[in-house]
């Protein structure tokens, strides 16, 4: 009973960490982007650059997390990121200067790695060392919940005719509240010492790692375009004004159970086949608004995107635990560098395309095309996996014949 209570607290800490470091420090910007464009003079290109600086910060955070080998330092750094997520959100109201905003979004991006990488690694290692199933589905339900929480808060504030400054302050207060359980219940590295023994690492080959990085780069590109601009896309569509927050809530609703559902799918068909399915559905979800911008299609698009983007992250990071149970952050960091590189490139490209053509359609076409490339990389990995499996079976048959 005590063990289950402890596990529940660990998962809750992870979920709250994602709400603070990803929901407020990252996703809230997507919600406030059209509001800041209307009231603070932010352009599409400027919005894209701010998103890019956020992801540049995320990359720095990933590199920093990967370079730290002392788990106690990572644990302390996670707490620093909780505090900075609150501070940088509140500080957005102090200016309309693009440079200052860019610095704040950069720092917030660093903080986002706290929930995605550091918290994931601490929780995954705790699960492995305490003989629980090494899956991150419950933890990553926090990504969907973070979208729902921030979306609902923004919608409530809009009904009160709150300014963009008041919105940021409200989000900072929400972050402070959720930071409390994340601060108190995130498992300290010393809690890992209670288990007897650690599973043996089973690292993948260089070819697998390289192909997986390319595939994950594609996932990062597809993810960031829709997650950053979906609210602005909906708000800028004739007849859909005022529905952007609703679309983002749908993304969160679909994302909340998605990682758990895809965990189960992966158990039955394997991680690569599950990823191929998630990539394919995400590509469809991305391109739908460019083909048909009616509300029913936008709803389907939001549900498809929400139901797949966090699954891609969860499945790959869970694979890290399979390959490196002694140090999951090793593979996590490698993969996330590829994911983060795409997040730096994509917003700027999409922002320029939107300014040049007057809409986001070409950015969506490009994003969906990159996701299709990711499917091709995954299919190649699947064929490599089959060849290796066949060779092993053949070797076994010769040894025992």
C-alpha cells in the first residue's frame, strides 16, 4: 500500500513538473501568440523567432542535462527550473521589447528540459530500480493535462477581458501552485538506492542510433509547427475566430491518455511499428487544415495531432529505459538533441512562409512532408531490425542443430 502511494506521488510530481515547465513555460506561448499579435504588435515572423529562441533554450537545457552525470545535481537543477518557469512567465509583462522577450523565452526553453528530460530520467530510473514497469505513459499524460490547464485558464481570463499581461501573470500563479507537489514529491536520487540491483544495459548499434535520430528530428519538426501555430492558424481562418483555444483544449484532451494508449500498442506490436503508426496519423493531422479549414476538419486535426505527438516522445524516451536502464538520460539526451534541432529550425521557416504567402498552408505542407520522411526512416529501421532478428534465429538454429 505504501509502495503504491509512493508511486502515485512520484507520478503526480512528474505530471505537475510538466504542467509548470512545459505547460506554462512552453505551451502557454502558443495560446497567447494571437493575443500578443493583436495587442502587443507581435508579427508572424516575430512570433516564429520567439518560438525558435524558446527551442534554442530547450536545446541548451538538453545539453546541460546530458553533460551532468551526478543525479543529485540534476535533482537540484530540476528545482531551479521550477522556479525559473514561474519567474520568466511573470517577467513577460514587464516589457514589449523583442530582445527581452527572446531572452525570457530562451530561459523558459531551458526550463522545459526539466520536465521532459530531467524529471523523465529521475522517474524512469526510480521505476526501474523499484521493480515497476519502465514506461512513461502516466508521466507524459502531464503534457496533455498541461495543455488543458493552460487553455482553460486562458479561456477563463478572456471571458474576463483580461489583457495579455494579466494572462501571463495568471499563468505564473498557476505555475507556482503546481510547482509545490513537483518540488516535494519528485524522487530524490537516494530513493533509487533502496532497490537491489540494476538491469543490464542493452545499447543499440550506431546505425540504429543514427537512423533513429533522423526519424526523431522529423518528429520534432512536425510537433513544433502544429504546437506553436495551431491556435494562430485557427484564429486566422475565416469563420473560426474565437475557436483557437477550443482547438488547443482538444489537443490536450487527446494527448492526456495518448501516451498510455500507445504504450499498450507498443507492447503488442513493438516500438518501431507503434512509432510508424503515430507518425503517419500525425502527418495526416498536420496537413488537414491546409486541405480543408472547416470546423469539423480542424477538430479531427486537433485530435489526431494531440493523440500522437506526445506518443512519439514517450515511446522514444521509454526506449531509452530499455536500452540504458542504468542511465536512461544517456539515450534520452542523444535523441532529444535531434528533436530539439528541428524545433529551432521549424518555427522560423514556418513564420517566414506565413509572412510570404499570407497563411500557414505551405508551412503545414512542409511539416507533413518531413513527418513522411520520418516514416521512411522508421521503415528502414524496421527492416534492419528484421534482418538482425533473422540472423539471430539462424545462428541459434545452427548452434542447437
